[in-house]
């Protein structure tokens, strides 16, 4: 069974991005896809073996003239004495335990490695502060530009420092496999990297009030040149946002209403509480 699992994993690795060592590397999407594939292959293998063994035994011990008498059958609370006694039972439990514990350790180690060792570690990357509030997100760039839309370049590692200015939130972008807590007075770090341009949706995954479901933001992955052009236009002589406001509609954090993105009915409910 172990050799079969190894063969299947080796075959599956041909369809995965290049890896180095036992821990998969790459973007978050690639790493989580690798974990999913490993569990899928092993789960399929175990299912085939178990169902096949059940069908085999059902056929082998089917009702017929040569079946054993009731006195020769196993008794409740006793280990079977034929076919190796309880050795098969202990072997199967031992092997299952080794496989499960190994998978848990590998998955946990992989997730820790992913958080601590983003790709392009030697690169400068892009650092953005993410501030959650009820019910929206502000993204603060290194030049001080604040936006309600997260714009990033493709093929570059983006480091996020996430916090909250009111209650607990959780910032997440499901399609990019990004998720981390937004805690008042603290900053949590996470990262992501995308190889394709596109628009994704960031959401809050921590129930934070009546407008929780409206707490979303667009994540726009741009071509590198387009991003550089956009970023160059986000600052003017006095350091404030310039003609990019039509795209992002940045907000003044100090004067922002508590429920800027929620409908009027939600705002009224929040005021009432």
C-alpha cells in the first residue's frame, strides 16, 4: 500500500509546479493546491483499498456449502484466530496511525513554512497596511496614499500588515488563499503573490456587526507597467492623492463615518445599538 501511495504521489507531482524538497513552494494558491492534491490522491487510494478489501471478503465468505459452522466463527469480544490472528488488525491500525500523523505534521509544517518564507524573500516586495473598520477596508501604501481598493502588480510579493481600528475582523481573499486576523492595537502579517492579472474580492470573515456581509473590497492585480503608472499618479506635490481618486475614491480615515460602506438601514441599526 505504501509503495502504491508513493507511485501515485510521484505521478501527481508531474502536474504540479516545480518543488524543492518535501515542502511545496510557490504562491499561496500553488501551495494549497499541492496540499489538496496530496490529500485527494491518498484519500482515493485508501478508499479503493478499503472498498476493494470489503468486496473481496464479501465474495470470499459468501453464503455457500463450504461456509464454517457457527461454532467455528469469531465470538464477540475475541480477536479472530485464523489468517494471522490479530496481527492484521494491529498492522492496519498502526499503518493508519503513521499515515494520519505524517499528513498532519507535513500539513502543519507546510503552513508554517508558507507564512514565514514567502517566495522572493530576497526581494524588496511591496508593503501595504490594511486597516479594517465597520464596515470596510482601507489600504495604505508606502507613499501615504489611502484607498478602498487594493491595487497590486503581478509577479511581485505583496506583504500585508493588517489591523483594525474598532472591533475584531478577519481579512481574507479566498481566491488567493489569503486570510488573517485584524485585531485592534495589533498588526498581523501575511503575504500573497499572483501570476495573473484580474480582480478579486476581499471579505471580512469575522462577524462584526449588522453590516458584516457588506464589508468587502476589490483586489485588482495589474500589469507591472500599468501599476507603476497608476502608483506614480497617486501622490502630488503636497503628498495627497491626485487624479487616481476617480479610480479608488480614497477616504480620510479621521473623518470617515463608522459605517461608510453599509446601506442606510444598516447604519440606522448600528446607531440604535
